[in-house]
C-alpha cells in the first residue's frame, strides 16, 4: 500500500525556516544535509506511516490521531487520513512542544 505524503503550508514554512536558520548559523552544506535527511524521513512515510509513535504531549490529552517520526532532534508530526499522510509540523524537539502543538494543531 502506498500513501501520498502532503505537507501543510505550516510544515512547508517550517522546512524553509529550518533550512535558513542552519544555513545562516552553520553552513549551507549542513542545511542541505539536514533537509535531505528530513526528506528521507518524509519519503519513508509513504510506505508505512502507522509505524510512527503517538506524541506523548498529545497522548496525555487523550489524542491518538497524530503520529510522529524523527530525524533527531527534529520531530515530524503527522496524521493519516485514508491513503494520505498530512504533515503538520516539523520542529526541533528541544522546543516547548506542548505549546507549539497546541498552537499549530488546535489554534490555542
């Protein structure tokens, strides 16, 4: 079974900001490598997205519809709907994920 992987506008912006941040504070080469690894993680969602774990911040609220995969320290938060995987968030997992997820997923 093959799933279509789609990034929300917010997730696309996350990737752009992440790339720009690494390129500015490190090197463009390292930014390219990180982007390649994240794209590999995203591509892997097309074959078996159910293998991702449920984010603990959402499980604590009883929410089990979202999953996550990692390219440490980055977390990719997504939801499976039929044959599609919607990626909502790509963020450094060292950030305050509770409030970030609340803002991004629930508009809080």
